[in-house]
């Protein structure tokens, strides 16, 4: 979730630094999580509110929902949906779950309005084999010889380009899906209304 903290006429985006006891520990992220198949959750809002409660002890009644951002599909196939919300709370008042969250911080929305992210282009290739750490052997994923496919496909092929966004901040680099969510948010007309409602000045980079 892209969660905005409202203080007078200023809005800040809340970030988490993931606990080292969970996956991707030490990285900067937005509040949120995955679908839990063991829980009876019908909508993205159910998931968002469950995670807000678990990670930050924030109840649904405290959040003003502003809208949903476009769905992002990561190269690995992960589907990411994000909700934008506002709470009337200072960061010092938020009690985070130390098992999942190492620390929290907030940056002004204005920072992301006036600063474009850095953009890098990575290359995604298809690998017909992979190294199995458990057996210490190369594992064949696509049997080129058995299928009578050209020998050149024994090597990785393809050159799909994927844009990776990054914002450098005093708290560390915000990058990947988190940076893409923010960039998408800033580029949408939704933020124009937010700027108007909360009297935020500054040029909008689209």
C-alpha cells in the first residue's frame, strides 16, 4: 500500500525497512504482503488492511482510501496491486511489528513530485539449464538434444529489456517494484486531485 501521512497541509509517504528475519531483509518497501490462502480474503482491500494491522498496527477505520493504482506484472510473473490511502497520524505514533519491520521512515510526497527516478535497463534471458545448489550439478530444463533443437539454444537466449527504477535517498535506495509503484502514482491524474485537496505546490513530472 502507498500510505500517505497527513500533517497539516503536508503529505509524506511511509516506508518500511524489512526485518532481516524475513525475505529481502534490510530492503526498503511499502506496507503490504501476499495473498494468504489460509485466510478468507475476497478483495485486495482485505489483504491491505490485514497487512497494515499486522505490520503497523493500523486499523481500517484510520485509513482514508483514495484509489487503486494500475496493476504491475513483474518479470518473474508476480502480479502487484496497490492501494493509495491517507492517515492522520505522525510517524512517531505508529507502532510497527519488529518481527517483520526493522524500522519505518517517511519522505515528503513533494520529493517524488519534483525528482524523477533514475531508470536502468536490465536484460532478461531464457536459460535452458540451471545450477542446482543441492546437488551441485547443472540441471537441464529444456532437453535440446533430445528434442533435436539447434545447438545454439544450449546457451541463454533472448534480450527482453526491463526498466528498473531507483530513487536515491538519505535512508537508502528505493528501487524495483517499490520505486515503480511510486513513479506510477506520481504520473497519474489521481495525484493532481491530491495536490489540490492538500494544497501541495510543485511541478508534476510525468
